[in-house]
């Protein structure tokens, strides 16, 4: 995720990621959490205090237009295990099924697209 040029904190964090030889993964994690805190309109400290799985769940439940692409980047940056992602995806699918049971006919295409995007988040779709 490339930071917008007007966000000086994100620009400086990206520079740190680009220049850091040791601890590069940690720098990526911090940048990822910072960007998500901005997008989810939450404080950085609140996002950092949550488990990565909870942050991913918040992202997936948001109305962000690029939430699946951002979720994939977050999964890579945080190094979430396939089992953790599969569990979250399964939970999200179950919630979507329960939530869309009311008006499944009109939301069928939207649901199908979202379901496919959720399944793609997991490295091993057989686990979902």
C-alpha cells in the first residue's frame, strides 16, 4: 500500500520500510496498522492494541471500496497464518449468509462477488 503524498507520517514510515535492513517486517507492520487506522477512522493506539485478526475483521466489515485488496496486504504484512485467515473468512461467510437471508434474491450478485473475494484471502481455500 503506497501512502498518499499528503500524509507525512505515512511517507516517513514508508521511507523507513524502504531503508531498513533489519526489522523490515516490523516496519511494514507498523505502516500497515497506521494506514488501517486512518482508513477505519480509529486511533493508531486502538488499532495496535487489538489482535491482528480483530483488525482484519474490522476491515472486512467496513465499507471500504478496496477492502479485499487491503485485507490481502494486511494479511501479508502481519504474517497471519492460513488457519487464522480461514477461521475469519468462515465466520464472515456465515455472517453474510445469515445477514442476507432476508433479501437473498436482490443481493445475490453482490453476495457472490464478496464471497469469492473472501475465499481468495485464504491461501488454502479448502480450509474455508
